[in-house]
C-alpha cells in the first residue's frame, strides 16, 4: 500500500518522488526512553508527623490521605481584618489593602473602599524551598487614585519563631497586632488580625491560598491555576416512543399529508421516518433516544411536519414539554403512554385562538421515559472508568479504594513562547468515574512538582483511570481578542485497575507520548504513586462473574450506530457542563480525556491492530514448528516423552481433559515468576507509531473530510476512510478477544489468573473422578437445553472472559 500513490497536488508528487528514490529511513523500532521507570520518592510514610485526615469506609479507617506524595512545606499567612485605621487627610476616609512581603515575593489583597475596619480573610502561601529571607513583613496601605499609595503601618514576623501546624490540629487562631512605623521606631494607629504558621499541602488553606509561585497571574487567571475537583453531570438516556397521531390537517386541504415527527432536546435533533401511508391518522411506533443531564434544563420540543416537497417541510403542530413531567424507569417494565394536544404552528398565542384550539385539536400519542437502568457511555468501553447505571438505587456497594498521588513531571518540553523564550505552565487532570480532578498550575517550570493526592471509590476493578498533562494557556495574560486560546496537550497515561495488585503502592515514572505529523514524540515523564485497596477479596472475585454493563444493556440493547451517536452527545453535554464550572474545565481538555477522536480512520492504528493479531497467530506457528521438530527427532528426549504421553492418552482417553487443565495450571504457576511488575503504559511499539510512514501520518492528521482539491478523489477517499475505520474496529475487537485468552495465565490481572488456575485445578480433579461419558452427556444436554431455561444475560464464563485484560490500554 505504501508503494501505491495517487497524484493529487504537489504533496503527493513529493511522496512519489521519495518512493522512486527508495524506501524511507525508518526511525528506531524501540526507544528505552519510552519505558516505564521505577521512581523512589520520599512518600508520606516518611513524614515525621503523619496526622493527616483519614478516608473512612463502612466505619473503618483505610488510609492516610497524603501518604502517597512527598511532603512540601509552606509558610501560610492569613490576613483576616483590621480596625481603627487612620483616615486620609484629603479624603477623610481610607481605601485599605494589605501587602505581604517575603524576600522577592509580594502578595496583596483587594482594596476595600471607604472602610476603616476592613475584612479580607485571605490566605497567602510561600513555598519553603523558595524562601530567601528570615523576616516576613505585612504592610497595610491606603490605595490612592492618583500618585503613590499611602503607608499606614506594618507588622514584622521572625520566621524562626513561627509555629508549625499539622492537621488534624485545629486551625491556628489569628491574633491582633499593633501596626508599627515604617522604620520600626514606634506604634502607629490601627491594628491588624493575622495568623502565620508553617504547614504542608495537607493544610485546609492550601487549595484556596494565593501562591507566591503564581504571582505573575492576575484577573481570572488566578482561578485557573488552583487545584479543583469536578463532578460530571448525572446523565440519563431519554427514550421517546412516537406511536401515532390523530386528526392531522395539512395546510393544503387538497392533498393527504406525508407526515413525520421531529423531536429536539437541547442540541439533539432526531426525526422519525415518513409514515408510509398518506393519512390524517399516521402511525410510526418508532423509538428515538436522547441524552439528558440533571438538572434538566432543556425541554422536549416535538413538531409534526408535512413533507410537501423533498426540499421543503411544513410544520403542522408542535408541543413543548419539560423533561421533569416524564417518569423515570429503573428496569424494563412498560411505561404508560400519553396523548398530548398539539398547538397549531404560529397560532395559539391569542386567547381567541386558544378557544378555537380547545374545540378541535390534533393530538399525538407518545410513550416517553428517562432510562435509569442503563449506564450512559461518555467514553470508549475500552477505557471505561465507570459502569454503574444512572439510577442510584441500582448501585452496588464499593469494592475498593483507589488512591493516586500526582507527584510531578520531569523533562517537559517548551509548549509556548513567553518573553522570547520557551515556557510551559503545566497542570494534570485525572478522570475516574464521575469525579474529575485538576492539580494547580506550576508556572514556567519544566519539572513541576504538584504532590497532590486524590481518592476514588471503586465499584468495579475492570476499569481504567486516565491522567492527562496539559499546558495552561488561560493565565490572565492573554491579549484582548485572543479568547480562542486552547490548552495544549502534553501527554496522557492510562492505568487499568485490574492490573494492580491489592494494597501495593506503585511508584513509577510514565512517559508522556504524543503523536505528531512528524512521528511519535516524548514530551516528558509523569511521576505517579498509585495504590488500589480492596475492601473484601471475596466480593472482588465475585465481581468477575457479573456482566460488564448493567443488565438493561443486554435485555434491550442499543445498536452500534445508536451508541456511537449517544456517546458523542454525552461527551458534548459533559464538556458543556464542566465548562460552566469556576474555573472551567475546558472543552479541549474534556475531549482529550474522553478520546473524542478515537473512531477516526488511521492507517497506523489499523496496522497496529493487524500486527496484534499476527502476534497471537505466531504462538500457533511456534507450536506447529515445535511439533515439526518433535516429528523430526531433533531432540530425541522430547520426542520420546511426547510418544509416551501420546500412548498413555490413547490408552486412557479419560485423562485427556484433566491433563490439559493440569498443564494449564502448572503453566500459570510457572508464569507467576514472570508476571509484570509495573502497570501497563502507552507503548509506541505495539501502536506502530515509531515506524509509521510519513504519508500515513499525513493521512492520519489530515482533516475530515479531506482537503484534496479533486471532488471525485475527495468522495472516494472519505468513503474509503469510513469503511476502513469500521474494519479497523473489527480487527481491533478480534485482537482484543485473542489477547484476553492470552491473559488467562499471564498474571496481568492477578485476581482473574488466580480464579482461572484454581478452576483448572478443580476441573482437573472433577474430570479425573468423573467418567468422561457422563461429562460429555451433561455438557451436550446443557448446550442443547430448551430456550425456556436460557437467560438473556451473558453466561458466567462469558462475563469472566469479557473482564479479562487486553493490550488496548497500552495503545496510543
């Protein structure tokens, strides 16, 4: 395929010229820098005073909230209020503010107009590593509209005398201090209430404090540099079954209408098919499904329209209803249908028209409900982080706790130019379930240290947490009119929880890899400490027999096209709602974390999926080669043993299955020594990113639809990409199934492998003591059982198999 070129523009001519000259020089197939590395940070257990708050579950103290990050000391200054400040001799009033100075760092409060007893209640934080002075000065000044601000007084603190506070100690009580003269020669009028203490990032004041390392940020940028926790909106599937309509009167009475129904919920618009028979009482019985989010702000806008011409539709009636009037369904029980009167389009506003409308009106028969038994997918099922149904009544208790310490990053590349030099203002976003977290932004630092720890409840171990590092482009220093700035992507890490051993702390440095038109590029490394704590091992193992998604997905499944459309709408709703937070979690961040472009066609990704299948087939080829060597007596001892085993199995056929399961058991035990010691990571080797052809990368980063000039080539090219994208998905699914078989004995998921090898041992024993004819009879009768004894839910082996890990987590 690389040798075939299409002459479209000068760009492809250059590609053909390159192909005529010979094959391109491939990049190295593998780079050691792309590996996950062990990290040895000084975590919380090394703190001299680990007294931080605990995380409680079912009355048990599970963990310390900051034992997965390094200790960072900060000097905190809480400026509460002042009293009896002197008035200006000119204005007979005072517009006071406070300036806190420590060495080269200055922080100031807002000024309060015409107030002799102002209140600020603001906290300042100075990193201990950057303290360059032994004194802290707190100034009170009077803001002047013209000229220099007046000096009212100051308070000086010796840093050697400042107390240290460690939670859960109560906050330090602020004290009143008399203001001193500028030169410290005596007291002046006025007092200020201040509290000064030394603490860590475990302090409650850390999140909302003004940080000295973000002193250059101003305006709304101050809110964008702070760490925050966000919660995704609660999403529902809204199903509308349009049954029929009565007494539809077209605008042109001389013809029978061609009627269809169009429904709009927010930005989502769906329509039924045109009723096949021209009649005033059309019937459809068609389901339309939307995504809605609490609180329900949008309304259901239903219109009945007549297609008078292929390019012209006329509205015959409409109705608008709030979503709160529809019932919420938790299972597949039937919902009562309702009749609604339609308002005539363009009328019904005046009272006279309303009286006419009540006498005779068209009406529509609708069955609608909010589905609470489904999980609304807003992310790919390959990287899903939550599988609970919408209705909280159907939630099961949590099975564990996930703690992630976001330590820092190293070796980040410059992402933008600031004052003539490269700069990066990095922050990290983590998403698991409905909870999103965002660390504070570290300004102008290629090796930022966040040392923030977050906790999530885990309801299913077969889920993935996603962490992304981005460059903050909203720091309040943007020029007017440049509001379209977007936060730049630095890299992403995905970790599947089922690959983590319980109660073990993982401290690793993960490469941040991004694919550019020039190839894969390492943007730096992200240091994480991760711990997965299980509450009950029996409950955890029982989860592997449950369906992956709520049962409504199997009893009344959606089509593939429906799920893709609904997922796209759910992503838009989540991005819109999180963008309305303060500070906003912007749309480009949400789309990056939810893999909005994962369905796009990519030659590179298709090749990667193909070679994943080839890697699985290579095992079969190796077995065939080994059997050929046995037949050729290349190793006489092995050949003799195989012949002996063959004769035993022929003589005692009932030993065949027990022997196979026993071999699987011993192979699983043997592979325990080689089990992975670190979580999976983004692997450019299996992603086929290191050796991608420049033409393939150009195609992957091309816009959709393509930017080629020739209309015919554009149409064919887009069609090819669309079809190939589906083939790519199918090939990837086949590879995933094979890799799940491969993971049965590889200890990638310790709990699943433990269950399987114990099953193999039990199966070997049962098959040994049970006659083979009885087992075949039972198995045959079970396979041929009557449909009355079958369930629509997947079987226990199927549920277990679908929960096994694949290498999809490690693909770019």
